C-alpha cells in the first residue's frame, strides 16, 4: 500500500486503525512486503503479527483471523502510540523511534513496548499505491522501566564485533554475529530474510570478504532486557550510509536479529 502523505501520518494511522479494530485500515498503514521482527526467540513470540506479509490482504487476513479478543482478555481497550522521533531520513525511507502502551478502561497501563519503524515511500503507480507506509517494525518486546544498562552495553559490544569482523573480512566470524532467521531491510520494497546461516553465507560471503575499512558511530535508540535497538552512522570503504539494528539475547548470546539500511542512491 504505502498511501500516506508523510511518515508520521502512516505511524499514527497504524494506531488509529488498530484501536478501531479495522483489519483493512490497519493493513493500509503498511508498505509491502511488510515485516515485523521480535526480540523474542521465534519459539517464544506471543505476537501474531510477527513475520513477513507479501501484500495487504495477507496482513488484513492475519488481523481478522487473530482477532482483538486476545487483547480484550487482558482488559485492553486502547493502545496509545508514543510521540515518534526521526532517527534517520532520506527521500524514500525514514527510521522512526516509537512504541506504544496498552491501556485498560480505568486508564491503567497493561504493557509498554519500544519499536523501530522503517517507513518507505513507494512509487506512485497503480500497483504500489503511492505514498508512505511502514515497511518494517523491529520490536524490543522486553521493554522495562528498570535499569537496562547491562543489555545496552552487551548489544553495543555485539555490534562492535559485527563491524570489526566485517572490516577484517573474517566471514565466518562475521556470520557468528547474527541470529537466524535474520532480516535485512534495504530499499523500499526490498526485504531479505535468511532462515539459516548458510543462506546468508551464500548471498553475502563475497561482499563480506572484501576487508574494507570501517568507521562508525553507534548509539542506543531503546532497550529492554533481551532486545536493544541501535542507530548507526557508518563509512564502509567508500560508502557512507545509516543503519538501524535490532540486537537480541538468545541462549546467553547477544547478536544481530535484524538490520534496516538507508541505502545510498
């Protein structure tokens, strides 16, 4: 779809149509294919919207089939989005730091989350629909008001290992820096999902083996106990670009679960 006038319009429409229990309207907030990645391990993910949805009808079908009853059973009556912050911006892609809190009728909070939203502007043609939509969501899914300094430091260290092994062209060590399945979000409409290490090795070995110098700055966008969102500015060889990462802890190992890049034109 991707039919909204601005990235923030798509972001707020996401919550408006969710609260209205409108499957088609909720789906219309997205760009397609759409992907949601959770910091929770695949076997423990409680959120039915995790996964890749090729077209709007697939997302609307998921929403109708799953229903809103599961939220109502917790006392939920509405979800309030947090005011988003622009992390990275280009003409066709924006990274927004956002999230939400679910509320009961008495105004008490049920649960909060922090999410990195990758919004893209799709081509203005009949098939794509034209305009902005949410291409990807990376969910911390372990958000807490407590001290998250340890998880933040562990995630930043994991990203540093990813960059140092890439700079050295040490492909096998670099592949060790990822969890699988893994998602990479590139230009509008371009999503790569690797189910296994072998799949990423096949597609990226030659690229990762170049041993190009890397300069980077990175900072935490939001953190939970088992998932951390990180923003990065990077010079890799002659290329300069920006990325957002979901770094997660599984089986006592912190590694990258998802990446979204603002690819140079």
